[in-house]
C-alpha cells in the first residue's frame, strides 16, 4: 500500500471534502418525499459515511504520528544529572575542576544535552536540574533557537549548540552582544531516508541539487521512480543552519508544506514536520539520529561513498563535519573561562568521547 500523500496533500482531505459534500447534499434534500424504508436506508448510509470519515481521520493521525521524527522525540530526563540509573557518561575519578557558588545557567540543543549534563554531574554541586524548567532550573534544554535567544537576552550563561545562523548573528548585533565560541567536539551532519529506500549513498552535489529543487525524483539518483519529498527544519535550528551552510551559494528551495486543521473547522497551511514515508529524505546530526532516536525505520546515507561514523568524522573522510560549541558572550567569557578550559581538557574531552561524540583533535 502506498503512502497517503498525493502531490504533498494527504488523502484524508479528499475524504473530508467528499464527506462535507455528502452532508451538504443531504441537508438540502427534501426527505419528506421518501418512504420510511428509504428514510432508514438514507440514515444508515449517513451513519456509515460518518463512521468512515471519523475513522479515517483518527487512523490517519495515528499513522502519521508514528512516522514523525521530532526534536522532542527523546526523554531528556533519562540524562538528568545526579539521578540513579541515568544514561550519562562518567569520569573514572572525581573531576579536577569544580563549580563553586557561581553556578552558570546552561542551555542548548537537545542532541547536546547528554554531553553538558555529564559536564554538570562531574563539576556542579548536587541538585535538581530539571531540563524542562527554564523558570526554575539552571540547567535546561530549550532547543537551539531558543537557547540562542536566551543567551542574547541574558537568561542563559553558556549554551551548547552548533554555530549560529546569519539571523542569530544579526539578532546578537542588534542588542550589542558578541558571541565567544569555544569548540568542544566534532559531529557529522547526516541525511537519512526510509530503511526500504534502495538508495544507500548520495554525492554531496546530488544532495545540494535535491535541496535546490533541481533533482526531484529518486530515479535520478539510482532509486525508484518516485518523487523526492525533501523535508526541512525550522529556521534557526542547528540542523537547518547546517543545511543552509552546506548549500553554499545555491538557493535553498521552499520547504514542503502540509494542510492542518484549525479551530472552527478551518484548514491552514504550514511547514511540514518530517514524516518517514518511503519517498522522504531528512537531515540531522549523527549522534541524535543514531543514538537518541532508535525507534524509527530510517537509515543514514553515505555521502560520497563514506558512511558517517566516529572514525570517518575523526579522520576527516566524511565530507560534512563541523565543530559544535560552548558559547558565552564576550562580556562574560573571562568569568566562565576556567569551566570552558576544563571542557577542552583531557577530562572534558573524555566525556565528549564517552557520550558518543568525536573529541577535538589533539595538537
């Protein structure tokens, strides 16, 4: 059975339009002319139409919910510091650096939370650091875009993220804030498809052509004769910024959109959330896609024939790698420099590696 998508529009809306049409026709029809037997038949048909419609709506949303791979598709409490049975990396001995009474407020990307939560457990005083409570906790994860905003407006002291987008740099400049970016590890920017997609590898040039809208069918890159549904991420997210950087001078095509229900029975159009249909392609960072998301039927693509692994990131053979950062403001850099220096020390880099990221190259 094929995916319930036709030209980017779900079949569910076709069913919806048909149902509305039938309801209107039934409302306009003069049923007083019908016999009791025919009235019963009409009522039965109406009931069947209603059941089919509502079952289709429910079934569609259950189906698509199972295909979605969202940034909050992980439970951060599994990595919360200072709790039993957490999934955090740990040092073999107490850290040589400890935070005193001046506890920095940390924020960052979902994918990097397991790393900086490990930093917290190694160096912070024991406490309750709830990742979902920016109003009460000093260590949270609000995702990349909001973390940058919170740093700019003085609500966070250090954020753990990929490099800033042009818009985030401009937002900082408007408030006279300058970023001080300390590289603390390396990561691969990856692309993934449904595990049943026969395509295993794409050239970097082909990926750029796909996201520029120049390649639109999988058969053009060795796959089946099926349109390519190339999903994107929200503006300001770390992975969307990485995509924009990867495109270079090429213009990025508009993101796919979907129709969603609105209050009062209306329908609005908005950017589509990634859904793992068999013609889809999406992108993320290797650690998040391979370690934090494990329940979706995706496979990571090779790029230029090279798979994204710890080894190929470390030796530079995977072609799309970049550093990630602990970022503070220039104004507060000296205040937090000892902590930042520790992150790049042997102990900090050991936690980077044990978490599953690639540590910085040794001089």
